């Protein structure tokens, strides 16, 4: 006689439901009982741009809680129509269409007091009773156990779509109101901390930009340094070399290869471990080699803001070559390595490099244009080093704040997992 496995024993005070194990005093309700749904208004194109604030498809995708000022759109509607599509505090807005299933029918709760209407790509869920705290719903209705029900419902050959009928079948665990408010308070505190970190990071970035503008032009001098700065054309202080081009079959095997994406968004390369591979010969490696202090410029970008972005090679990279979408700049020793990580990101230099670029399908810059660009240099290399140290310290402070933000965001996700399932109780 075969034995059947015994179900896992439930913790005291918990029960098994369609959404998993939850506390005994929590309920499970379908959205169809919690909300009365309505699709939004569609207006003529000429009515957009002014009038009443207008929640469109992007707001529910972007925000869990909508307070009003973050709503970008406006629409002019006759009063008889506007009254039918108003959004009240506590209403939940779902985007009913998205380019991906993962983003379809994300929930956002309106917490503002300003008059707002909602558009045709949005479904409004108006609570049918007072069983949901508005702040709590903005968190709970985006939780994994809700999203795992909604995402498979997204249908559409080009775009994912969800309708009212499908939304009505989604079930949610509902704690008692006092617990909802306690959960909302705890998560709101973490959001406030994240918001404060965002503001601080923004201020630190602005300070760094101001410091770069002052220090990289000689407008502000560090203590102990004097003498006139001098403008130098890049072509007078170094040489440029376009990168290596190979056919498609040469990639994926061979020796390390620095591609455009290895430069985009970083200001230094200090290892070949993360690089792709290309079949390069010994001659290729001699001609397109990378040494400590080389600077790689992006020579082609879809957007003008990407052209001419740089990464400094911080160590010799044996047997490593670089892509034809890059230009190598090797200076004659006049530039400090650390200084190079910052000087090409100065506001004036970036404006000049974009102005020197040509535009066709992409924005492009070539060796000749780069060689004619000028940078201002202090009279001694020691001042370059000192400037680089100040800016690098600011970068380190920013990186520490951004890491703290990442850890706080992870803490919030863990709290949501525990609090919104009842695994951890606050009351």
C-alpha cells in the first residue's frame, strides 16, 4: 500500500488559501468584489495638452501611488463627460495595455485632492466599500502574488492587454484595516528614506557637476597651485587610432575585445575578464593594443549624447584589441591618468565634441575632429592629480549613496514580501 506525503504543517494562526498561506483573520477577495471597474475616456487629439490633469497609461506603470503633480498629461473635456471619468482618492488605476506582459495592469492608487480624469488606456477600479486602505492598496496590489495572476492574462499579438473581466477574477489577501494601515505606515517610512536618498544623490550629482565646471577650467584653484592654464589641442598632445573591424564569424572566440558597450556608461576599464572575444592575430594585437593610460572614444552613437563618451584604460591589457566603433587616444605623457577619467566629461568639452560630430543615421565623430578639440590644462601634472583626487572622492561618495539606495530598495522588497503575506505581523 503506497503512502501519500503529508502536507506541510501550518503555523498556528495561519491558513492555506488560493494565494498561499496567510493569517487566519485575513480574508481573500476577488477584485470583482473589491472594485467597480470602468474604462477611461478617449478624446480627440486636439483636446490634449491643457485642461484637467489626465492619467494616461504611463502613470500606473511608473508609480504605485499617484499624488497629482507627477501627472504630466492634461485634457479639455465637456463637464458632462469629465464628471463621469473623475478619479477620487482611493481609486486604483490599472494600465490596460503595455508593450510587455510584465507591465500590463500595474496598479496605482490615487492619493491626491486635485481634480483628475483618466484615459482610455486605463481602467479605474473604484472601491465598492471601505475594506481597503488607500495607501496599503498601492503597495499590495503590485505584490508578486497579485502580479503572478495578472501577467498570464495579458494577451495581444503586438501589445499585452487586460480587460475588466479578467481583472475581476484576480484574488487578493485582505488584512484587517488596522493591520493594513500599520503595513502602509512601515512601507511609507522606507519610501520616505528612499526619497530622501534620491534627493541627496541628486544634490551630490549637481555639486559634482559644479565642481567639474570650476576645477576643470581653472575657474577655481585648489590650495597651493598657481600659474596660468593653457589650452591644448588633443592632436598636439597625442595620437588617435581607429579600432579593428572583423567579419561576424570572427566574434565569440579568440582574444579579449573591447566593444562599444564596454565603454558606454563607464569611465574606466581595468580588466579583460568581462570582455567579449574576437579572433585577432598577433599583428592585430600589436596595432590595436591597449596600454595603461589609453583613452577610448565612442565614434558612433544613435543619440548625440553618446558620441565621444570615453573610458580610460587603467592597466595594460595584453592581447586585447578594440572595436572599429571606438577610437584610441594615446597621449604623450602630458596627462595624469586620473585626470583623464574626468576631463573629457566636462560640460564644455562634451558640448564641443557633439558640435564637432556629423549626423547621418547615427551621430559620428572622427580622428580629425577629435584632434582639433581643445582641453584646458593646469601648468603642472601635480595639479591634474589633485583635481582628479577631489573629483574621484566625490564619485566615491556618490557610489556609496547609490549602494545605500540599492540596499534600502532590497530591504523594502523583503519587507513587502513578509508584511503583505502576513509572514510578519505588525499588530
